C-alpha cells in the first residue's frame, strides 16, 4: 500500500537531487539551466533559454523532463509556455509519471486544469498502473480529483493490484474524496486483486479518519 507514496516521494526527491547536481556540475549547459529555471518557475528565463537553443524535451539524469519538473512544482505559467512551444504533454519520467500525473499527485490544481484543457490523457498509467485520478485519490487531493472527474476520467480504473480511486481513498482515510467518488457513481463493492472492498480497506486502515470513511461507506450501502 505504500508503493504509490514511495513513488511520489522518490520522484520528488530525485527531481530535487537531479537539479541540484545539474547546478553543481559547472557545465552551464543550456539544458541544465532550462531544467533549473522550470523548477524555479522562472518563465522569462525559460523563454530566453529556449530562444538560445535549449532542448524543450531535455531530461535530467533521472529522467525528469522540463514539463514534468514544472508540473511537480505547480509552476503553471512555465507549463503554459512549454506547451505553447510544443512540449510533449504525454512524456514520461521517473516512475512513469506524465505531467498530469505529476501535478495530480501533489494537487497542483491550476496545472491539472491547464493540462486537461490542453488535451492531456487522463487514462495514461504510470509504472504501478496508477492514473492521475487514482494517484490523486491516494493523496486526498480533492481539487485534482474534481477536475479529473469533470473531464471524464475513468472512475473505475484499477492499478496493478486492482485498487480503484475509491479503494485508495478508503484505505488512506480520505473521507472527502471518498464522498465525492461515491456521489459520482464509484462502485462501492469494487474489489482489488486480494478481494478487498473499500469497506474492508477502511477497516484495516491506520488513518485517524477511518471512522468517517467507514460511516460514509456504510451509509451508502457497503456490505
């Protein structure tokens, strides 16, 4: 159950370390500078570096792209500029995250909204089978969940272990997210590959909010 959180933490830590290392090389390469500018949210610097020939699809040594770097940090204007310049909206980085998954994982609402407006695929999965919706539900990221559902994201999408967004919300004690998912028609009796339902997972959860989730599920007919 910790796999998704670990993937997010590792991705963000590796992103920070990768950019730090890039800044310490002394190479002064345009691509490294571009990645750093995207991380900082320096739109003017990003624009100038692209004019000077920096690679729009540059990656650090860990596979983070310029676009996913900006998405993780919630730098919406940098994301907008990169997309206008033709950045690949579906490019994947470490753990298989696209810019949309990256933004959803940290509830970067403005970035999620922009990416969806620009046509980002809601059903792309990362290396663990997570979509932007399931990873947002895991994190309790209500704003991202709302935006993804409004765009028609598959509410029953399952990861490699069979967890849906509702199953993750239940296990993690994300009561508000679970409530929204149920209102939008999530299958309350969906099971993962081990036969666990949302109620089962809520009951074994260690979250302080488990009672709220259990009450919500029972109120909505969970058995």
